[in-house]
C-alpha cells in the first residue's frame, strides 16, 4: 500500500517531464526551418531589374565625356579633369585636334610634366605625329623638355624610324638647339642613331659645328658626341665634313677636337 502511494505521487512528475521533452522536440524543427529560410533569403541572387539598373548606371558614367573633352582638359592644364576622363575606358586617349595634335603632344608643348606623365602611364602614343610631323618624343627631344624626355625613355619605346619634317631624329635638333642635357640622355639611352643623316645629309655632329656659333655649349656637345663614337668623317649633301665646317668658320677648339678624333 505504501509503495502504491509513492507511485501515485511519482506518476504526475513523470508525466510532466515527458510533456516538457515532447514540447522541446516539437519546437526544434520550427527553429531550424526559420534558420533555413533566413539563409535562403541571404543568398538569393539579384533580380533582373536590379542588374539592368546597374548596367544603365555604368553606361551613363562611361558616356559622360564627349569627343574633345580630353584635349580641352589638357589644354587648360586641368590635371583632375584629365585624370577623370582617363578613368573612362571607352575614351580615345589619342584623339586629335584640327592640327592632328594629340593630348600628349599638347601637354609636351606646354611642358605640363604631371599631365604628361599621367597620359604616358595611361598608354598615350609618344610617336604619333601632327600635320608638321612633330611627335611628343621628337618635340621633347628638340625643345629641351628634359624631364619629359627622361620619363619617355624610361617608360616607353620611341620609334626610331619616325623622323621630323627635315628627316631628322630626336638627337639632331637637340644638338642644333644646344640642349646638352637632352643630348646626354639620348646618347646614354643608346637607342638613337648617333650618325643618322637628315634630308640635307647633316649628322648631329655636322649640325653642332656647321650650323652653330662654336660657343662653349657647342664645344661641350661636340665633345659628348665624339666620346660616344660619332663618325667625324661623314659628309653632308654639299660634300663637307664637320672638320671642314670648323676650319671654314674658324672654330679652333672644335677643329682640334675633330683632328684628335680622326688621328
């Protein structure tokens, strides 16, 4: 009888425990289902409409700049605008104006060093010529744009078969105009032909003597050319050598350098 009473007391407790366990088992799948639903919502791919809107937005950014925008930005020396235009992949970096000048050639004309470097880094063509056959590379060499020329030589490949309107390479006008630093850069680079002859048969050495005044800067240029192996025996279209010009013009120091080189 005593055991029967104990069992009657324990029975409700057992039933209560069973009810709690059963309740927990029934609610667990519901939690898992909610978690799965949440995961599915997170990995749901974007709708076709949202993709279309994104594409339209990208196209709008790329079509912001009209033809001539880069030339205008460079001409005005606007670095930030130039950079923004170059970030548009569809824009033609070597567009030209009415003189066939590219943005890079304009930047070199104006000696805009930061913009020039920006254009070169973006892939602008240093060999493209305008209507008078100037290219960014040839102009930089001829006009003493030393920092720009150095950057071109370090980061690009000058086309040595592209000549100016006189048939000259970058070295000849650099010599003729007395740009000693440019002469040194070009000779150290080794890619320019030191004995190239233009339409008149002039080499860099002949121009340094026959077309100039024999002053100190040209004596230094002649010495630099001779140190780098310039051929002093070549003749121009009139049949004269650099030494012939030195003797004719009375350039004693230069004549002596040339005689020493020939001995």
